[in-house]
C-alpha cells in the first residue's frame, strides 16, 4: 500500500529558461507558490501537486507526488512561437570573411562553389551588401517547407537615414531568404508591401561593433488580394558582436522569450537577487533593452537593478536610441540632478514601449521631436499591436531625410 512521507517537503524547481514563469498548485487547485526562472517552497505537505511552466502564452504542466524531504524538479523546455530557425538548420549570420575593398560584394566562397555540401548544415547567407562600415545587419525569412512567393524580394526594402533604398535584398538565396548588409551604425527602416493593405515599416537601429539579426516569420496579408509577406509585428531581433563565428542560439532564444513576455505585458523576470544581478550583465543589447522594459512592468520597480541594467547597456550600445531613452528614464527614477543629455528625436526607437515613455511630462522636457522629422510624422500612422514600433509607410520629402546627430 502506498504510504506518504511523514514530514514536511522542500521543493526546488529550476526552469529551463530564466524567463519561464513557474506556478505550484496543490490538490485543492490552490496556488501555493510562484516564481520566475524557478522557485523554492518549504514546509509543504506531502501529496499530489501540479507544476505549471509558462513562457509567453505557452504553458506546460506536470503532476508530481511529493513524498520525500527534498524534491528537485528540472522544468521542461517550452516551445515558443518564434521566427528563429531550429538550431540544426540555423544559418550563421557571420560567414567567413574574405579580403575586399569597400563597396564590393563578398561571396561566401566554398558555400557558393559547393552548395550541396552546405545544404546539410542548413541555409546560409550567399552574398554581402555594403552601405558603410562599423556594423552589420542580418536578415532571415523562415520559408522552409513553403512555396516561395516569386515577388517576395520585390516587396521588401531597406531604407537608410538618407531615405535611400540600399537594395539589400537583391540577388539573395530564395530557398531560405537570407541577406547580410555591412553598414554604418545608425537608423534603418525595413519596409514591406502588404498587398492591398499598403506598406508598413519597422525601425532598426544598428550599433558599432554589433550585428543586428532580424528574423521574420511569414503570413498572409490582404483583403481582396492575398499575399504571403514577412510579419513585422512578430519579428525576432537579437544582436551579437561582430566577428563571432556564430550567434549563441541559446542566448538568442532567451532574447525571444523576453520579447514573448513583453508582448503579453507580464513582468516575468527572476525574483532571485543573484539571478537578477547576473541578468543585468546582458551581452546582447536587444535582450537588455527588452529586459529593462520587463523590469518597468514590476510594481514596485527595482530602481537599483534598472540603473545597473541601463548603465551596462550604455557601455554596450551607447548610440542605440532605445538605450538612450531608457538611460534618461533611469535618471528620472533615480531623481538625478544631472541627467543624460537631452535627445533630438529625429528617428523613432525600435520598441513601442520606448515610444510610450516619451508621453511622460519629464521626458517631454528632455526629448525634442523636430517638426517634420520622421519621428513626428509617424505619430498619426502607428500600425498594429506589437512589441516593435510599426507605422504605415509613406514617402518623405528630401528635406525630411535629416542626418542623425
């Protein structure tokens, strides 16, 4: 006959991701404990419990009988709806470099000469475009197992600060749409034509010494005419240092989970102080930006940790507009007498949450939006609900394509 342990139980749970929410539910359907990244619960009665692991809107549950003094549980990996490719098919955003002069196109070398040899490693970028130096952009559109729309590349444009389409998607590999652009740090717009819905745009900031990787899922758009197009609202964006042989896909997926949690408005960050301080040392600036906004969802906000995160981001990516806005917000929370310099906001930030911070009166005194600038013009053209700031596309007059200062 089954006999329960005669004593109290200690439970230690470690989730598969530091952003996974964990809930402990007893046999009476009462929530006993919760945590992020894991949890510890003492003095539990022996018996049947349910553990619920949540990432974004995805949930995995398991039932366990606690029948000993110490119970340790490893949380299961939770599959996210993400445009990142599976790791066994993941392309390298940073192919081997070959000597070249500025302005020349670089080919992949061996991968170009022997495509059948590279096919087993998954899709790889084929050609490199140039638009200045100092940073890189990598684009991946996951279209495996789907018929490639013949007009997909024609529907996409990458526009620089001067308002020029830099033709970054010309002559790319359509079996898995990938493109690498070596570019100057700064602001870019990714424009996508959505059939009879018109075009929308997404802001992208690049930072010196980093490669900004943009992963785009596909879906159908249109009313009378339906077209398969990149879904900017659900794009994944991560950043890695230039020169890395490949991105850390584990880090990239944690960045994706931060985006998923922010998209549903939940402050899912570790409550354990050691874990929280470790997460303040993000090496992926985009992960840090998303994490900082998750911190701002907490009540009360951990002002000290937020200041550590923004200070680290300021060292990593001082030119990134979202980082500059978050640094100003940190000054506000700390009530600093000498805040960071005011910002002339000619171009918009990447995150909708960064844009919303500008509604605060304290920020409005320190962030100037010049009339006629792109940042001013998009205010009445915002499009859809997304982590990213999206707007209905329109052409700017030449005088409105100002250079960022």
